[in-house]
């Protein structure tokens, strides 16, 4: 009799699991449609279409929210024994489920718990406001007109504060917003990591500033956008980015978006007087795209098919952009091809000069064009300002002045135009508060993973110098990509490196590399 009861329970658990997976696939499909609408708005949508697009996005967001907060999901989670104490389901009841399926339960439980705390009205208003705000921001940035964007940013902050209150928090309203992008990490943890990182960066930046400066003038000559695009495609091909599963397009602010498991689109922007901008945007976004394209067969098309946190996602883009793309070995392979396309610009430039040129450290206004050493300072500025805005310690009208003062303090420079300052990033126009810290966390994760990878692939630098990047991608696929969100950031760090997130690897990498670039003692 007991055996029959156990069989019946197992069948019920299997049926509940299958139904939960089916609902998840529907939500993933609708999210992909929303991503397509967003991608189109950022690339080809007519300017006058913004109001209708806002309503379309809001309707779709409401549909996804309603599905994610449905009573059926709540009942299925209950059937599986999932609660705050057992987010992966009841141990005995779910014993026959795979680890990936139990990770799926954890993912849905977490999302359901957060989404059910948000009223549908708030979800719809946020989506519609984001869509309109992005259009206003784009025009404000173009026209250097912060005041036109100010009321929209004020409204978004009000909505995000309402979101934080709905989620609930113990100490800091910024905590639940950060949790959206870096699950389980607290503001206080980021503050501690950034404080330690800043203490290591400051003396390095000072030593570089006092040394003989690197000449990268050959990178600021005229590089026609069409030829830059052609070279970008050559790099994508060698990095094994499959163009039959993606696209490369042009936008004001480079990004990557997932429309489906076999449709990952990346964008860039071309500056004809600065070669670095487009190339490293392409490589950076390709890193994001390769992650999304590497999901395991067991999670393709479901809610686990995506990066586990934005810090981990950023670790992949920064790995390809910096650890690969700014390596000496990368240019040993690619410089001959680039010189054949731009012979006059690169006349007399050898591998050493190119490597030092693309790694020049110099305070700059634009985050996406910042070097590896000063980049994290850009992130720290945004992190500090976001906390003040969310905690009502800084009024939006005073944001440009606070931005400029922060730039002066951290980087020693002040932008003359808000377009090169407080208006430069798209994130706030989408209400993405809590997003920026993940960029710096990505540097830390990436260096820590790389340190393990080079032990597994001792000849990795020789391979890069010969234009072979396949084993790097294979290693990332095996250890990171295939798991999607079935492993947390902390689990990945422990499984791959045997320790939690540790900033020492990134600091050691910077000191070793830039003492060589700048010939420091």
C-alpha cells in the first residue's frame, strides 16, 4: 500500500514539474517577443512610433506578470514543496527530479515570490514609462538637454522606490533593486568590495600618471566605419560567433539582447576618429552573446536559459573584451590583417606598439570607452549616485552637479557637456537602478575564472597568438555557459575556483599587466 502511495506522489510531482516547465516556456516565449520589440525600438523603429510601442510593451509586460503571478504557479510550487526554507522543493518529495529541474523550481519560486509582491498597475506603469523615457533620453543626450529628461527620471525613481517597498527590505531600499541583477548580494557587500578595490586602484592610477605615457595617436586617425565593420566581422568569425544565430547592428548605446535560443543580437556604434570604440564594443557584446548561445540542451527555451546574474554575464563580456581582446597574443594574430586594411594609419606600428596603444590608461568621460584600470571608477561613481537617489539623499535636479563633482574626485576630469556626463548611459532611462555595480563585479569574476582556466589550458596564450580561440570558448561552455541560471553566481565561483568571489585575482592581473605596459618598477 505504501509503495502505491509513493508511486502516486511521484506521478503527481512529475505532472506538477512538467506543467511548471510548460508555463515557463510560455513566459520565455513572450519575453522573447518583448525583447524583439525592444531591439527594434533601439535600432530601426521610426521615431514617431514610440507611443504605440510603449503600449505594446506595457501590454506584454502585464501579460508576463500575470502569468508569473498566477494562482496556478503558486499551487504547483506548493505541490512541489517549494517555500523560502526549501526553494528547490521538498527534499523527499522531489527526490526523483534532476538537479536542473530542482534548480528550475528555485528560479520560479524566487521570481514568483518577487513578482507577486508587485501590483499589476505598477508593472504596467513601469513598462510604459521606461519605453517613453528611453526615447526622451535619446533626444536629450543628442541635444545635451538634461532638463527635458529630468521629470522622466524623477518619475522612474518614484516607481523604483515603490518597487523596493513592494519587495521589502531590512536596511537599504537599494538592496532589493540590486538583487534584481545580482541575486543575494547586499549593498553593503558591494560597498566593501569597491572600497577594497578603490584602495588598490588609486596607487596604480597614480603610478601610471607619473610614468612616461603611451602613444596611441595612431588609433585616433580616420577609420571609415564600413572598414571597421568589415574587420569586426572578421574578429567575430574567429571568436566563433555564429552569424546564423545572431546579428550585428548599429545603435546609440551598444547592447545584446536574447530573442530566443538561436537568435542573440548584438549592436555597436562606430567612431571614425577612435578605432577602439567599435571593436571593443563588438568583442564585449559578443562575450554576452556567446554566453546566451551556449545554454545546455536541458535548459534551452526555458527560464533557466539565461545568465545567472549580471555580474557573471559581465564576466563573460569583459573576459573576451580585455583578457582576450586586449592581450598581446590577440594582436600578434590580428595586426597583420588590420594593417592590410589601414596601411597608412598603422604604418610602422608593431605588435608591441599596438598592444600598448589599446591598453593606454587615461581618464576619460565615457564609461564604455574607459580603459581597464579606470573603468571601475566610472562604475563606483554611478553606484554612489544611485544609492543617494534611491535613498532620497540627492535630488534629480542636482544630479549633473553631483556627477561632475564625482568625476573630478575620482578621475580628475569634468565633462563640459551633460551628454558626455550624466546623460551618457541608457540605463537610468530604463529604470535599471542596481545594474551598474555588476559591471565591476564582472571584472572580478572574470579574472578569477581566467586564473583557473589557464591552469586547465596551459598553452592558451600560444593558441590565441595563432588565432585559435576554440578551447577558450569550449572551457567557458563546459564550466559556465551550459548551466545558465541553474547555478548561482556563488555556486559557479565555488565549483570552478574552489573559493567565493575574490578581488585579488583582478588586482594582481592589473598590476602585472600595467607595470609591463608602462614599464613601472
